[in-house]
C-alpha cells in the first residue's frame, strides 16, 4: 500500500488555503459521520466560488493521495457523486469570505471503484490461467507483460479505494496478492547475463544491472546455462588534456553493446554509446564519463530488450 501523502484530520479533508477559518470549518464538518462521508472544505468571495473551490480541493486531495489513479479516468466518476452540501459565511468574522463543504458518500465511492477492481481481478485470473505447465520462461513472459498494465491499474484503483475508505483498508488483498507475486516470478524467471570487458567495466555494469532489475528480469552469471539473454559489452576510454580550459583533464568513454538471444544464438540488437567528462583529475574524468556512458546504454538496453521480449 502506498503511503498517503497527506494527513487527513479525522478523515475529513480541510482546505489548506490561507485565510480559511478552520475553527468554523471544524465545527461544521464535525456534524458529519466521517465513517460515512468524505468531506472537504473550500472558500471564496462568493457562494459559487467557495462551492467550486471545495470541489476542486476534493479532486486535488484524491490525486495527491493516489496520483496513479488520475491516469485511470476514475476521478471524474467519483466527483460526479460529490456535491456541495453546505455554504455559509460567518456573520461576526472580519473576513467576509464564504465557506463551503463538498461531500462524497463513501458508499457511492465504493460503488464506483469496486466493480472496476473486481473487473481487474477477473482479467488477471484469466491471464494467470494461461501460464504454461510446466513453466516456460519465454511463453510465460508474454502473458506476464499482458498482466503488467492490469496490475498497475488495479494497484492505482486500490490506492484510491484505500484513501476514500474510512478504515483505509485495501480491497480484497488476498485476491490480488497472488497475481502480483505471479507477475514478479514470471519476469524474474527470464534470466539475463551481463558480460562486460574493458576499463572501468564495474562502473558500467552497475547501470546495466540496475536497469534489468527495474525491468523485473533476473540477472544470471555468464556461465549460467539457463540464461535467456546475454548482454555483451566492450568498453573503451581515451584520455586527453583540454585545449580550451587550462588544467582540465578530459576523458572519453565508449562501449559497443550487443544483445544476444542465448537460446537461439542470435544477436538481435547492436549499438554504441560515447560520453566524455572533464575534471582536474584523470581518474575522476574517466569514472564520470563511464558513468554517463553506462546510463545512456542502460536506457537503450531497456527499450530494445523489452521490445524484443514482447515480440519474440
């Protein structure tokens, strides 16, 4: 479960706008059963402005606390179930601002989110049923890649579900966990070996391995017979003094990268990267230029490898 990025006082959203009379807002929101209603305040110079700001603040809080859900198109559906329930102005206050409360029944939020969450679980169940038995790393990987966006959508919807639930509980986590674990296992079962030769190769290989880990793929030794992909890299460096800046030592680092399908013994991608860096010390220049080359190579490896694995 993602950590909520905002604190919610008594499960009621309070507008952080300057000048908001929190005492009167707290008094008015205390009249609502926070187990049943999600309430957010707003203020403005007119009743209409205060009302609109309350709704805007509610939408903003949803997105801030469940940012990935904003991309799922569900926030407008939730906001369609919210309404401005109360607008007032304190007669004895020096400020003549109006205040408003936007209210969303939590039961309505569940009615919007639960069918979408169940739909995602059903789709994941159907995909998981297609995994090979016994396991076939490459065949299962294609299914895992189909599962990946569904898992991300399900997680995003659940983040919003938890935020809008009075108890902050996840939706049927026992149903979702097996599919999350299956996705991780099937990605990690595809083993990628990394063979790097040359100067500062340990610096370069760090970026490559990190990229593979972020993809969720397993990293194997070069001698591992179960490897599916081999990443072959040959690095080179060229040091020279700067002719433009006195005392600056430059180093140019490059690498030739080949991506090999180890099972088919076929090279499906080749590319080169080159970067340079200048410092007062040759060793620092070499390290920095190799880091830059490694970072550039890692991005290309990720893109080319994912494209190949999805279409292999």
